[in-house]
C-alpha cells in the first residue's frame, strides 16, 4: 500500500496557539497510521494576492502564475498530496488572510476554467478537510467557513470530507484538553 500524503496549510500566525495545539495530535495520529504529513506555515511564506490576470489559464498542464512568490511550492505540495487540510483560526467568521490568498491563487491556477476555452481542474477528486478553532461556539463561529469551503470544493471538483472545529473559551482558559485531543485523533482516523 502506498503511503498517503497529507498537505496541511497552517493559517495561524501563532506557532504556540490553539490551531497548532489541536493540529499536533491530528498529525501524530495520521503518522501513526502510515501517512506522510507536510505542515506548511503560511505566515512564513511570501504570498501575494491573486490579480485575476488569467496568465495561469494559458497552459493547462502547469500552475502558470505570473506572480513570483512562494505559491509555486505550495501548488506543488497541494498537487502531490492525497489529502489537503486547511488549518486556520477563524477571524471575522472566515479563514486568516494567508489562507484566503492561497485559496484565491489555487482556484485560478488549479482550475483552468477562466481562459478562452474551459479546461480541466488539475486537482479534481482531491480530498479536502478543515481543522479550525474559533472564539464563538462552533455552530456560530465556523459555519460560514465550512459553507464557503463546501462551495469552493464543488466548484473545483474537490471532495470535501469534513471539519474538526474546536471552541476557544478565551485567553483566561486553557484551550487544549484530553477531550479535544481525542477528537483530533478520531478525526484523523475518520479521514483515513
């Protein structure tokens, strides 16, 4: 059996924050079951916004973006993985800015829909999951993010496979506990 590749795009600016705390046992469980997990810290990357210039639409075999930053390596990792995980805290009911920038760039570079003729989705069928933390109860804090990603996946011919979302009770409380760790590990097993 081939090793499953998981690409985790980490959208938290805090390397000791809640989102990485819930992601660590998730990664550990994936690796225990033979997966290879690549964690990419998006705040460490140079990422510009999409310009909708459509240069990427000229060649249906490559990313083809006219902007030269760290996005090509992210594209390569996403294209090579079996499962894409978007890990982000929720800011103003949606993902953090670098996650949004990556999603905007990928929707053009991966989906060759926007040129003279409609082309393929280079990542059609790829599985996508969410790992999210939010300050509101999950049903009011992560619902819009999940709905947006469901639509994004339908548009991009991706397979949305679920969300692990955890509520942070605030700075005066300890975020991580045994129940959250167990849910993170269970979510990893569910995705396998």
